[in-house]
């Protein structure tokens, strides 16, 4: 399993436009083969800084998505709204979290 985190800083006047775009594509991204989970997070106190957190079967699944027309079109529209260069990390889970009752979370 591969976790991908992407930090995006938007121009303040472009935040609403990005949220509309995200609403338009989120279900399409979530239904891509190999995508197990995808969510949008906002930095507390900075409404123009957002993160996507996604879980992929493996790096190949992520790369297939990154090579797709869906990604290409979405990323082109998203990049036009940035105030700063995006940052991205691909992470491997070492120790999955436990719930309060000691059960492993499954995402």
C-alpha cells in the first residue's frame, strides 16, 4: 500500500474554484483502479492551503493514474490556481494505527 500526500497552496480568490473542481472529479478519482481512498484536507487557520491524502494499491497504480487523461486534465486546471509550488510525498505505512479498542483501522 502506498500513501500519497500532496500539499497545495492556492491563491485566496481561487479556493472556491478549486473546491468546485474537486467536487467535479473526486468520485472519478476514487473509482480509479488501485485507488483505495482519497480525501481532501484543509490546513487549520489557512483556508487556502489544502492537502490530498490518497491510498493506492502500489506505486504502479498511482503511476497509471498519473499517466491518465483524468489526472492530466485535472492537474492542468488545478495548477492554474496555485499561489505556490505544490509539494508531494509518497509514503509507506510502517505501523498502521489502532482504534481505542485495539483494532487496526482499515482504509
